[in-house]
C-alpha cells in the first residue's frame, strides 16, 4: 500500500524533513523501493527504507583524452 512520502518519513525517522528534502530523496532514489509521483504527490511503499546515497566506485582513467575531460570539462 502506498502512503504519502511525508507520512512515510514520520514512520521512518520520527519526524518529517521539509517537503523539498523529501522530494530530493525521492528524485535521487535514496528511498528503496523508489517513490512514485501520483497526482503531483510523492507516494512510497509503507515498508520502504531510507538508503541514502550510494558510493560510486572510482576507476583508474588511463586514456589521456578522458582524463582531460574529467579534469577540465572539455
């Protein structure tokens, strides 16, 4: 069953962060399973959990052109 993201936050954290913070969590998939938007409101599964941002693996860049792009953006 889906509940509003605000109701979910109160169950998960004991309080509800601001609406913009909750929308950011939803957009960046920091909640699993990911919330969906119904009629302009973010809804999530009542058993969803907050996972936060996942770390990204760093890789060694050996191509000098790719390294330049990452350093300077062009």
